[in-house]
């Protein structure tokens, strides 16, 4: 099993006097651990994805970020991800993340464009800023 861990900044969402408003964006750096897989900003895989800045988000908004996933191992891999360590924990009830990596194995040395989409619920409340951990796992298939 191969894993990449990214700590992602999601952005800040808050409310004032019953009206929803965004706050200033907050920067955060990701911690990445990779084994037989890499995540990059460019298709030539020369710029590692070290953090994601989602910018400012509004309630009900979706935002997509494109990265490139490269299989640096010796066999085909499939990919999966999960989120954890939401700060504050309430944010995980109103914010979700999806990706379009797909189900097809990625062969060694190959690169796949992959979109992460963050989705903020319209009814989000009591969250003014948030952070979370994404763990991306590449599972190698050995015949």
C-alpha cells in the first residue's frame, strides 16, 4: 500500500448578523509523504503539490483544483483518498471533498490528470476557518 498525506487548507466561511460572508483566505502548507506515487501541479511532474490553497469559499459553493498523479512505482496502482482531522470537527459535517481519479489502474510511469472538488453546504454555520487532512492511497496490483 502506498500513501500520500496532504494537509489542505480549505478557506474560511463565517456569518455576521445572520448573513453569510467569506473571510480572508488563510494559507497553510501541506505535509506530504509519498511511496511509489506522486502528486504534482504540472503534467510534466516537475512541480510537486506541497499544499492546496482553496482561496475564499462561500456557503453552497464548489471549487475544483487540478493536480497530476504519477505512478512512480514498479506496478499498476489504483487510487483512493479519505479526509480526517477536521479542525474544527464541525467543519467535516458541512464540507466534503470528491475527486475524479477513476477506477482504472495507473501503469508505472504514467500520469493522470485528477480534479479535487471541495463542496461547502449552503447551511454551514459556526465555522469561520477550517483545515483537514487528506490521505491519498495508491494500491499496487501484483499479478
